[in-house]
């Protein structure tokens, strides 16, 4: 009986996809490399933004081999603006391992995929189902929301017990006959119907069997995890601009924005606050940055003391950098400071 219900659930999902699912995204061509790249980019990032980055990325690195043999700085430069830069670093490392150990192809089994940097169980399941049509379950943020509501799964979805319950349900309901369309449909339903706010339950293909809908508690699921208070950190970047160039330093491997290019930065400062020209607030996952920008009018003397380079502002895209740098430059350009 349980198996029959799971088959009905899967078929309703697939039927909805065939009529209403998204079928024209640039990575929907069963190319394993494209599927993998899109899954990594879509972590913490909305589809509408990813499409632009994806197209630009594959124009530069059209194959897995192109990515594997690229310089990491070139990969990071194309990632600038997407954030969570470890995704790009792991993508590059994993491509190199595929070149070294898997004949420059993505493995077609769960164990070998998960062994690659940056590929977890859900990403591996997406690659195997969407690229190779294997019957493997997934559990990204959108799918987690669908299952949490449909089966009223109690508990913080970030906790191991709750995750185990969700994965058990996902494994039990994955389609055996058409996993490619089933998993894509689950992600689409979570992204377009079963949304975090104002879900469109009336158009959901599995509304009739949704426990949260039947009990009028859709808004209560997934149950909220305990909010993490962001740490506020004050930093003092020095902005040095001269004849259309900005002076940048490469950040160290540890700390904020590892190995990205940014302004020379003082992380501790106890006096001389009166030379701060303007302040920019920038939010990271667990930190709230207060960037007290010091504008240096006599820029050229500093390059002797802090290793870096002068970069044409209109060629900034060649240097992987955080979004905060663009914010600072835009505020400066719109101000009367220069």
C-alpha cells in the first residue's frame, strides 16, 4: 500500500512536469558537466542570476577538461559576484580529480561522486538522475520544503534526525521509471509553487495528499531553525584610485574573502577614525561587516609597503573580487570625494 502511494505521488509530480515544468534552462540537455556546474551555482543563488553566470562560465570553459586545466584565479574571476567562493574552488579541484582519476568524466556512481570536493549527497543525486536518469533521490532546499510540508516532518531541517527522516521519505518516493523528470519536477515545484512565502497550493499537483495543507499549517513548515546572530566586524579598507586604476591586494588564504582581490585592509584600528571618508555595510552568511573606507589622495607611495598591483577599473572582472569592492567603488564614483 505504501509503495502504491509513493508511485502515485511520483506519477503526479511527473505529469505536472510534462505540462508545467521548466524545460528551457541552459543546463537542461543531459550534459553531466552542465548539470554539475548548475547544481553548484544554484546553491545559495536564485535561478535568474545563475543563468547569466552559467552562460558566461561555459563560454570560457565549455568542457570539464577546459575547467580542469584552467588557472584557479581565472575560475574565481568568472565567479565574482556569485559569492560563497569555496564552491568555485571545490569545482576546480573536483574537475582536476576527474581529469586525473576518471578519464576527465564525472563518475556515474554515488560513492565516487561524493568523494569529490564540493559534491554532497543531494548534488550527486541530481547529477545521477538529471544527467544519467538513475533512480537516485535528492534533497536540496526546494525539495526539503516540499517534503517537510507534504509529510509534516517536524524538527529543525538542519538537524541530523530531521534530515534522516526527510531522506527516508525521499528514497521511498523517488521515481523508478522516470527519475530525471521526477527530480527536476520536485525542484521546480519547490521553486515556483511550494515557495517559502505565499505558496501557490491551488496549483500544486499533490495538494490532495499534502498533510500541511489539510491541516492548514503550510506556513509552519519547514519548522524554523534557531536564528544565528550575525557577528558585527569593523574593517578599515584603504581606497587608492589614480587615473582610472585602483590599487588592490590579494587576500591571504585564511580569513575574509580568501585569495580574492580587495583594497588594502586594516582589520584592527583604535584611533584616527576621523580619516574615514564613508562607511559601507556588507552582509555575509554569519557576519555583518562595517567597512570604514579611508580614501588615500596620495596613493602612489603605498605600493612600496603593501604588495599588490594597480588594476584598470574597467578590467576589474579579470580579478576575482567580492561584491563589497563594487559597492565601495560605486559609492566613491557617486560622491564628491574624487
